[in-house]
């Protein structure tokens, strides 16, 4: 921690930069923004719907809530708006005993959202900023909405109306991550966290099974890398230090999202021993590229580390208002700690994103990965394909589930049939937008019969804009 004088200087400089950025933002050219129109057009109201129509049969024992979050800006400036910065909105659908009990969508009540809607902001402490829009997860038996690079998590009540900014009951000192990963063996959540105002430091944060932070280990870095995800094995936490970094130029120019592709930043993968410090990290250079999301990782018998992830050649060129590069598909990176090398093998070259495993096997050898097909042309703005993929990592087989013309899925999450079912025995759940009718279905697929028609669908009479991440939260069913 710096001295009071250092803190004052830093805060003064920050205020000056923010003022200059605000001035330049007003001067940016006016134009349409593809992440505010068409499939991405935001909802304009909060809704509560009950006893929703069901097609097919909801599987027995599937009792809980599907929650999905994403950006839903109230009053965006099209010139400076970036998809990743929109006001957060959570969509929830509760299922019990074969019935779809309710659907609710609720904005995260940040200070800006509360002012715009004339409501009371969610209570609790703020940190850096308070827009939360990227993931919604169960940690320690409670539901939290998450974002990276700044805000504390927001704890959500069962019906999404109760909201509170909560740094894990005061145990979290800095920012958190949009992608913590639960260790199935310990119940701990591991995350790699960063803050835009501290480009020289990232942190390995561990939250115990009860939902309290037990480790915030700093790691020195350069240029302020955007580290969206991480991975876990029995031995290591895997750090992806890749060439998308903080851009002062973009910030001062008025762009809402100040991260850009930086070819001067060496791409590398860090193997951090789970209880080690920065001097213990094994850094391994890797060919330039960027990855938002990992599928899984594990320690191999020969001492190497296996990492499966979706990769792009570049990301966030000048002027990008969302993901702007073609996916190079699902890859396997074999990391050699002794030789400090990374070998890259393409598992499937088709453009794809949002890879999800059976989370009970995270950090262990696993067979199944499910992912979202992406349009081949990045100009389609990320969402726009009509299919999901199922990968068998043992046989190399890829199955396709195509929802048909004008029907666009988002990320699907795997839910095991029972807690001790074999890997891949269960259901895949996610939203599918029908652009022809401007409606949305919560679709349930049988993962063992992936290419067959859904076992159930729950119809919403409106379009749910594409968001980021969703999860199934078992239990609870308030009407």
C-alpha cells in the first residue's frame, strides 16, 4: 500500500484521465452499434411470468433455477458502447416437479441503473466500479453475480429481487473474477483476478467451501493483461498471460472498454503451484493468440499439463466493440514444465466458444466437452450460428445439434442426472433465441442423445438478448 501522498497523486491523475476520456467520448463519431441492434437489442423492462408453457417432459428430479446473465444497457452511447460493458441483467427460470414455475429478469442495481430507473441501488460496498454482468454462480450455498477487473460480487436472493454487493462477507480485499473454478475434491473456488488500475499485478484468489477468501496471492505482470479465465489441476493453477492488455490510448480516446491486442506483450502460460508464490511460477512461452475460455485441464502421467481451450489468432483490434476475430477452434495445449514449452494441437478447427465440461471432473482427465458454434465471419458479431457441438476427447468424434434456421443458442451448461452419475450422463440446458418469432426457449437436451430433438422446451414470449454465462442452481422453488 502506498503512502497517503502517493494515494492522493494517483487519485488526482485518475480523475484527470477520466475527465479527458469523458470529453473525448462526446466527440466520437456517431454511428450504429451492432451490439445494440438486431439479436443484441436490449430489453427495456423487467418481467415476472408464471406457469410457463412446456413442450415435452422436464426430466424428473430437475428442480432448481437456471440463471443466465449478460449486458443489457439502459441508456448506452452507440459510439463508445462495448458489449462487455453493458449494465448487467440476470434472467432466471425456476423449475420444480416437471413445471416451469416462473421467469424473472432483473437488472443488477448498480448506482447508474438505480439512477436511470428511479429505484434504490443495491446496498453494500463498491470497488473500482459496480457494473456486474458476466457470470452467475453458486459459491458456499449462495448465489453470486460476477464480473472481472473491478466490482465486488453481488449476492442474489432466490427471486433475484434481493441484491447486495458482498465481498464474501468482507474477506475479499480486491477485485474478483468472472470465472472462478470449483475444485471438486476440496470445494474451493480458484480464480485469477486483475484490476485495470493496477496493471502490474494479478492475484490468485481462493474462496473456501464456506464462501470466504482464504488466499489472495499477488503475482507481478507487465502491461495489465486481461485474464478472463484460468484452469486448475491437482498440482497447478494455470495462468493465461496473453497479448490483450490495458490500453491507455483507448481509454483516453473515450472507448468504454480499454483493452486491445498488444503484439509487444509476449504470450505465455504460467504454472502456479497451488500453494506457491510468484517466484514458484513456471512460465512457458506460447505462440501469440487469445483465449476467453478453457474447457478443462489435468496433470498427465508424464509430468506434462494438458489444457483444452478455445483460441483466437488476435482479439480487440482498434475500434472493436466486441469480439472481432475469427476463432481458430478448440485446441489442446500440452505444457512441458521441465522444458518450459507449449505444444499446440488443433482438436477441432470449426469456430466455437463457451466450452463447458462436466464440472464434477474439472481439473481431472475427462472425456466430454460441449461448445457453441460461432459464425465463420466475425462480422456477424459473435452470436449468430445455429448449432452446438459435443466433443468426445477420447475418440475425437464431434456431434452436432442444429436448432434450425433463425434459432440461435447461447452457452449451454451440463447438469448431471444424479450427483454420482457417470461423466456425461445428464442434461444440457440453455437459452435458444428464435429471431423469426422474437421468442426464446429454455431448451433441455439429453447429453447422451445429443443430436436428437430436445426432451423439453420452455417458451418465453420475448427475445432474451445474448448474454455471457449461465449455470444451474439446484434446489429452491419459490412461486
